[in-house]
C-alpha cells in the first residue's frame, strides 16, 4: 500500500526563544494529506502542545515553523511584545497526518541552545591569540573542545541511541563544567 514517508528536521539554533521544525516528508501523490498535526512536549511537561495550523501541506509544499514559548503555552502573557527563552532539554516532537494513530513520526530532540551559547560566550571571553597559544590557554581550549564533543555525545544519546536519561546526564555535566570554566576564566558570574 502506498503511503506517506513522514520526517522532520529540527535544526539546532542559537536563538534562545525559537524552536524550528521543518517538514522533510515525502508525500505520496495518490494519498490525500489530511489533518496534519504537530505535537511538542516540552521538557518537564507530560502534555503536548498541539499545532494543527501548519499552513498548506501538499505533495509540493511543506511547513517550516518557528515555535515560541507562547505557542508552547509556557508563556501566556506579553506574547505580542516579548518572548521567553525556551529551556534546553529533551523535547518530544511528533508529526502525524490522518489517520493519526497509524501515520506518524516521533523524535526525541535534545535542545542545546543555552549550552552552545555558553560555549560561544566563553570563547569570546578567552583571549585567544592569532598564533599557537601558551600551555595554560591551550589547556582551556582543549577543555572547551572536549565539552563541545561531550555535548554532541549527549545529543547522540538522546536522538540516535534513544537514551534520554543518559543524554541529559551528560548535558548536565557539560553545563556544570562550562559554568566552572567560565568562572575560572573570569567570564561568568560566580
């Protein structure tokens, strides 16, 4: 039986107040696309926010949405003038078309925006010369590289290995080390 091949891309972004979701599905032209639904469960919540107004979804047109805290119902005031930051953590993202119980795809997405911004702020703060750095600075840069790789490992544990608890444990360790490193470099608030 011919069917749709649903898929999403959830790109990493450094924008604290946006979660971007892109439809990368391949739709069968012989099967109607009815009632597209995007469901997102925020870290720490058990109920998903549901998005059914995704624009026209056709065999030649898909959606590309920027989700904010107002859309996720984690912010309910001042939505027209201010956007709260979205938290890092494991987001459960499910996309389906009718019949929803049979035609769907679901992802665990580890949002690491805050951690990546901490890495960038730390790299801005560290006085990196335009030549080979001396040993103390070289060691700090090695630690930043190690923490960046560990952050990638956390994402892999959540998104590919389906081990969200292990991924979050790694993520939490990385953030703790980044905070300590920022303080030792005089870059953070300690």
